[in-house]
C-alpha cells in the first residue's frame, strides 16, 4: 500500500511548486521589463523600477531555495565525514570543510 505521507512525494511536490514559481516569476519579470520599456510617465517608470527590483529579489530567493532543495535531496558519497584512525569513533574529529562557514 502506498503511503500518502511519504517524504519523497512531499519533496517532489515541493520541487514542482518551486519550479512552477520560478517559471511564473520569470514571466512576471519579462512582463515588468516590457511595461518599463513602454512607460513614458515618470511615475509609471518609477513604479516599474520598483516592480522589477522586487521581482528580481523574489527570483533570486526562489533560485536559492531550489538549490537548497537540490542539495538536500542529493545523497552523500560513501566517503566518511570522519578521519580514518585507530581511535574509537567517539574521539575522531571532523575533517575541515574546504569553505568557510559564516
């Protein structure tokens, strides 16, 4: 029997939702640029500038969320996070990450 609360189907729905939001945001950005190109009134030009900036920030956020989801769904390599040694597991240290945290 299929589980309706499985983690993979939830992630798939979330992935599709984010991809759909990205596509809608891209379309909104194209529309805002078209409106900006056709605007002649200074107030309307300002309005489109704010709209383009807001949509760009949303687009950037959605791309970051999609990257996080992709990283979360990737399986880690079989390489251990711990250094190999004869010391018991409790005393082993983590390897240094090649990037800075913070």
